[in-house]
């Protein structure tokens, strides 16, 4: 089973809408979406609460050899909810970021080497060719839709998410559920990936929240310049 259970409110898609979608799909181009070439499955937890863990299906495309961008869904099914976004960058680009920015990025070394980050349906020898590269990268991810608490729409402020960094963090039942559904063994993949290495300089101490929790909060401020803002509601 996927991580979300809530039904999305709204009327079923009408036949006329479906016909219109078919027509526009035949005419328009979808350049950015067509660049998606890869499906990665992993787990995220909320930056302020590791007990809230989410199965995350990444559909990714390269901007170039050092930057990838991924749409994140709660499942690989056609009716999956778009719950977030992730950007992946090389170690070189990560090290050039301001220190305050580095805290928002997480390392991928443990995820890859432990076997819990995988490409559904792709033979191990093939996926390991690319995951050897992912092992050295850093990711920045926000989730907009908190499906783990049963929200049927994307509510509240987008939250920064982090990734697993050591054994004992991932819930055993969540891991076993994913292994069963996708017919994989995290332990076997761990063994097969033992040769992989993470960032050349090691995982940066400011990554992964700098070892602390992170929570996105909304704060009301004056819009600049103040005199240009219409006071409609005052």
C-alpha cells in the first residue's frame, strides 16, 4: 500500500474534459515533462519530526551532469498525488553554496549504500551504474502535501524534508512493505553496493540540517514598499 489513503475531493473527471485533454495532448509539446527519464523510490522524513516518514517516488530529469530535478509523488500509480519537489546537485556545486543554505540539503550516501534508494523495475547492475553517481550528491526537497497525516488536499506551509543517514532510523514495517510490493531486498542491495563511495570530502557537517531539526514556518511581514499596497481589507 502507498503512504496516502485520503480520497481527493471533487467531482469525477467528465468525458468532455477527458476528450479535451486528449486533443491538447496531441497538439501541445511537453518539453520539461518529456525530459523525465528516471523513477527513484526512497523515503523522506519531516525535517522537524523523524517519526513522520513518507514513501517518495521521484520522477527525475537532468538539467546537466551536475543538476537533476525531480517531481515527487506518493506512489507510481496514474492517480498518484504530486506531493513535492527535489533538486540534486553534485558535491562541487553543494560546496559552493552559502553555509546557511547547506543546512537545507541532505546527503545521499547512506540512502544509496543501504539499498533503500532504488529504481523500481530496473535490473540491479543497470541501476547501480547511476546510483554510484547519486551516492556522491546532495538533495534539497520540499513536500507540499502532507499525505502521511491523511490530508486530502495540500494544506499548510511546504515543509523541508530530510533523508535517512544511518541504520535504525527507517521504520521496519515501512521498509518491509516496500520490499514486498516491489520484490526487492534492501539487505541484498546493501551488499551489492558496498564498493560505492560518497562525497570525496565526506558528508559535509552542515548538511542534513547541520545535525538539528528544521521546520518551515510562515511569518507575516510588510510588503515593500508599504505605501504601494492597497489597504482593501482595512
